[in-house]
């Protein structure tokens, strides 16, 4: 019985070590994602995150690990409640047993915060990953729409210049020896003007559509910025709680010594 209990505790300790290492990795990942990097590096980072197949493959194992960490957190919660009830009800213990129970309570509380923060940071990282992908997609759409708008404006300017040239030709038409040729040329002008006017209307329509798409992208970007700010505030709150937890562990170690 003692051997099986010792083996279970050894496996539990290994699990906590893995969770601690994973918590450090989570903190490093979040710090990398929220750090104000230069624009070029941040754009490259977002492009890599959005197009990385390795990160997409890791989503399912991370889900399983999240379930395992959550179950571990529930186990530590139950153990902490049990030890708290023992300390509150059993007053007939000797001093050695009381110190042992307090040591177990301290380790259980440490494991509770350790596993809890690790489980909490997993959905935070998942949300940041999705936001980075959405921002990168919106950036690509914005660049494509800007190119389309520039092409539409260039086509519109060309049509305007052609229309101005035709107007100048019409003004230069005078009666005389070349009157017949001018009249024949003038007969063909209305058709060209109509065609040019139709092309101008199409270019204006494309320009208006590009402007509408750009406005929609601005609204989506504003929403993503607000969501990103909220996630950043949650991250700062978690870091503050982690700092309080470290201070708490330090005070507890001093008291135990």
C-alpha cells in the first residue's frame, strides 16, 4: 500500500514539475506576444503565427493538456479543502503532526496556485493566437483593397485625361477646308464620350466600394484593438496575482523557517 502511494505521489510530483515548466513557457509566450516590438518584427511575427502549420497541429494536444491540468487543479482544490477541515476540527494532534499538516497545507496551496495559473493562461494564449491570425488576415485584406483602390484611381485619372483631350479636339474644330473631316470626326466623338463616361462611372463605383471596404476594415481593426487591450489588462492582472502569490510563498517560507 505504501509503495503504491509513494509511486502515485512521485507521479504527481513529476506532473507538477511539468506544469511548472509549462507555466514558465506560457509566461514567455505571453510576454513575446504583448511586448511592443518594432512594426517590421511584429508584422513578421504575426505572419509566422498565422501561417505556421506547427502551431495549428499543437492545438489538439494543448486541449488535452488543458483538460489534464484542470483535473489536477480540481484534485489540489479538494485536497486543500480536506486539509483545511482537518486543521479546523482536529485540535488533539501533537505538535509534530500539526507541523506536518501545515507543511502539507502549504504545498497544496502552492500547487493550487501553480496549476490554476497554468490552466488559466492556456485559454489566454489561445485567444491571443486567434487575434493574431485575425489581425494578419485583416492586414492582408487591407493591403489588397488599397492596391485595388490605387488601380481604380489610376484608371479614373486616365479616363479623365482622355476626356479632356477629346474636349480639346472638339473646341479646335473650325469651318473651312477641313470642315468635312472635322464633322466626320465629331460624329464619332459622342460614342467615344459615352464609352468614356461609362468607364468613369465603373471606376467611381469601384472606388466607392474600395472606400466602403476600407471603412469596414477600420471598424474591425478597432474592435480587435479593444479586444487586444482587454486581453492585455487580463494578462497584467494575472501577473499581479502571480507576484502576490510569490510574495505569499516567500512569507510562508520565512514563517516555516
